[in-house]
């Protein structure tokens, strides 16, 4: 799907660019589907949502996530399962999420590295647990920034 679609808002020739995910489901968008982690409407986001199928090959409303929230959730927990269906998430899923995050300009967190660290047996050097702890701290920081309303106005 294209990143944006044009929407005619009146009989005039004035057009407003809307992201595809802000369109109703019937028009190929996500309508009023909410992110299962943040519980915020995905249509309100200015960042493209990430598709992580709950039960492939079936398509459900539980397939779509705020990519930053999903990355923070997975890395902070260190448990790589789909938040709704509890199916195991693959290394390929993690790499797709990382690519999506990079496309959004997010470079602070690497889900694939956290996945690899949790699946690697401890070599006795202590480096894997330290790396995992560092990634979990980054994820916690990212999650806090997602939910922080900012300074009062």
C-alpha cells in the first residue's frame, strides 16, 4: 500500500494527504483499530504501524502495532512472543521490525540483537547478560518516552 492516499474533503478541489492507515478498514486503512500495547488508535499515529501477524496466515486486527511500543515491549521483557496470540516471534520478524524502525528514523533499539542475545547460551564471559541489560534499559527509556505526556503547559 502507498504511504499516503489523497482524500477529497469537499466538492472543491482541495485535497488533504492522509496516511493509508488513517483510512477506514473498508478503504484499506486501519480505521479505529487500537494498538494492543498502548491502546491508542493507530489511525492517530503519524508513524506507519507495523504488521506482526497474530496467527499467520490469518489476518486479524491483532496484527498491527505501534512499532516503537512493540520494540520496547519485546526488548524490555526479553520474551519474544506475540503480545496477543503468544506465538513465538522469529528472528526474521525481529529483523523486519528493526527495518521498520530504521525507516521511521528510530535507531536507539535493536530488536534482532536482543533476540539473538536471549537465544544465545551464556558463554561465561558475562557479555550476553550485560548486552541484554543494556538493551532492556534502552527499551525502558523508549517506553517511558512513548507514555510521557511531557511538561505541563
